[in-house]
C-alpha cells in the first residue's frame, strides 16, 4: 500500500512545498510523493555531453517531464554533485508576466525579501523588466532577473532567463551536513608565510593614519602601509588596526590586519593563494579547501565571494562554539568583495596569532 502511494506523485501547492522543505527540512521526494527510482536518469553519454556539469562535479542527473509541479512547472531536473549537494530545478517557459509575478510573490510571502545581485542581474521588483522579458525584449545581459533566499542548509533561487529566453527556473540547492575537522593545525600560521615583519613596518612612515573615536576617546587607529616585497606574490598593501594610541605591536596589544592589493588579481593567482592557505591551515570552517568551479566563475565575473574562513581555539583547532570551555584565538579570512578592497586576507586578533606563532613555530 505504501509503495503505491509513494509512487504516485502528489499534487502540492508551492507554499506547502516551501513550508515543508525550506522551513522544516522535509525530504523533497517524500513531500512530492516521488519515487526516485522511477525518475528518468541521464546516461553516462548524456552526462559527458554537458562538460560544464562535469567540471562542476555533477555525477548524477534525474529527470521528470510527466507532470506539472505547483501548477506552473512541467520540467524537473535533479542534479547530484560530488560534494553531496543536490540541486532541484523546476522549469517552464512563461510569457505571462502576471504568472511570473504571482510565483515570485508567493515565494516572497513565504520566505521573505531574500537577496539580489543588482551588480549583475535585474530583480523581480522591477516590473518593467519582467514585462519586457516576458515579451522577449531585453537590452543587455544585466536584464536577466534573479532572486535568492538562503538558509544554513538550503538556497532557493528564482531566475527568469535570457538563455533560453523566457524560461523561468525555480531551483533549490540542498547542502549536506559538514563536520568540522578537529585536527590541530601544526604547519604554522600566516606569519610564517609572510616576508614583511609588521612590527618593524610600524616603525616606517605610513600612507595614512585614521583614528576612530568613541565617547570622546580614540578607540582605534587604522594605519595603511605599502608592502615591498609583495606578500604571497599578490598583496602590495596592508591595513593595521591598533586599538591603542601607541604605535607599536606585540602579543598583548589588540590588533587586526588586512592584506589587499591595488592591482587587478588574476584568477590563477587566487587559485594558488587558496591552495597555499589550505596547505597550512587545512579545511576551513565549512570543510572547504581548493576553489570550486562555480567560485572561479564568481571571482572572474567580479561577484562577491565569501571565500575561506578559519576560527581557531587556543589549541589551534577549529573552534567548537558549542563547547564553552574553548577559548577563541583568532580568525583568518580570505574573501573577495569588489566594493571593499577586492581580494583580501584579514586576521581578527592578529596579536593572538602572533603570540601563538612566536611560542610554537619560532
């Protein structure tokens, strides 16, 4: 009896699917009443016909073109990736802007405002763009429309596409649970990779020194310096934030630092940089190491990239925030923000990293 019910796809409204799957993390197969074994599967040859998918790590593709989902979408494609992520994509060519906006408003009502990438895409809030695209009219690649909603385990996306023109895609990325590595990082710190001693650099003349006051007193001073030689063959600037009016650095003086570059960075340099950091620090907070193909695309396209981030405890392990006995040591982050100095490495509590490095690696 159960198998007969499970094999019969359920008719379910979009709002009910969002509540069950996005909010309550229910299994999408069970929610829709789909037997995954009865879905059409792409052959090995079909997988090879999509080199982009192969490069992204797609190892399985399932399809269903036998029904209509949420009263709107007649095509379903499910892609499984090497890292365990599963992407569900519901497709339909829609030339009625009222239907497009109805779908968007249903999602927005259930999931909230979400996020937009206004530097690259238009938004569904621009009704004139939706109407134009529904009639097959657009002026540039930026007229493609995209909106995102994210939680810790799922990313939902609604995309009104230019290629193929007028196709509306509702997709959901389901991310696997990632366990942090508890391994002690014993290969050093960022300091051992650098050529310029920041303690000595502070003795030189800075490019700028900008104080920030709080309640009539200086809270910190931001110093900016040129770097010669370049650090990691990439960075020619360093910003040093000293939480003191005294211009010196030691293991006790609260200090944050940021390395960045005044020149454009090539993607090959970013790939090498990520590999260098992963060689010393291992997998980051999200169990990521080398760059993934979609990250390379983001950086090449000038999009914001959250990068890699490591939070350490006193033992130089990734900190477990559920363990109140652990003490925070420092955070190291590599990211790319086009509106904030581009590619950069930043360290929160650099002075603690300095103390740890001097004690254990010198």
